[in-house]
């Protein structure tokens, strides 16, 4: 059963986000399950989503032990790919975690990729496969695309309140990502002028800044419109 937590939103909103994350994480990828953990500006970690009990268990083990592929990906900012969890040389960095996985789950391979948007570290995407083996070249390319999608979904969800998400298109994506807030549209225009970028990049920069500051996108937009906040190239 899919789990989506820590969103503080209605059940229907949680189910919709969980379905989008499931499609981005698992569909088309050669894996059996996935989980997404988020990081805050205070470096707290929490599981946002998991596809099944095994994915959930892997998250709980890593957070309990403060060890494993997810923790390493979060702290290093680099992907961690373990093609064979039963091979000592691949798991020797986390012997306690590897032993716990072997004892409690049927997992042959683990892949953890940091979710980054610009300079902001959003969280980690964890994927597992029952059988051992690495990803193909095509699989790696698909995975990188999935990482970008998941990072954007997480930032969207944590910086735009559910009631302001606006109508959704046929694929379930928020149209424009900025809902019905006029302030967001106006602020996007101001930020694109400040940075000399297009509207997509300007909106992404505002979302990333909102996430890093643990604020809503509309709050950042209001500060921009009121000229209390000006975006510069050196801002995270």
C-alpha cells in the first residue's frame, strides 16, 4: 500500500501526490519499489512517500541507524548505487545497515539519488530491486529524468498549499505550478527581469528559495512584489 505522510493536507491531496510520485519513481524503471525522503533547512529528514512496506522498512532502518545509502546520498549530494546488497565490497561502508536489510527484507539492489533543484538539496529518492544487478544505460537516463520530476513535485507540494494549487490538467499536473495567486505571476515577472531568465527558471528559483527558507511560495512572491526581497545570481 502506498504511503504519503507529513503533508498536512487532505487525504485526497495525499493520494494524488502519492500517485504522481509512484508514476515518476517506479513506472518505466527497472525497480520494485521506491521512497522519497525530504530534507528541511534545519537538516531534519522525514519520509514523504513510500510505495510499499519494503520501501518503508528500508527508510525506517536508515533513519533509525543513521546509516545506509539514503543517508550517504543526503550528506554527500552524490548518487549511491549498490548493485548487489549481498556482496561485501559493495556494502562494507554500512555493515550494520546491510546486515539489517539481509535479515529483514528481500532486497538485491539499492539506488539512492539526491533530489536537487538548483543549489537546494530537497531530499533523496531511494529505489530498491528484489534481484541484484545494476541499471542499464537507458535505465540510468530514465532515472535521471525521474529525479528531476520528483524534485519538482516535492518543491511544488511543500511550497504551494493544496487549496491554492489551481486546476489540474489531464495528466494531474498543476497548471503553471502557481495556482490562482496573482502575486506569484507578478513576482515571476519581476524575478525574470532581475535575473534575465525565462519565466520557468524564475518560478523555479522562487520555489527553491521558498523550500530552503521553509516558507510558502506565495509568501516569497509577496515579498518580491513588495520589494522586500530581490533575487540575485548568488542566492541559493
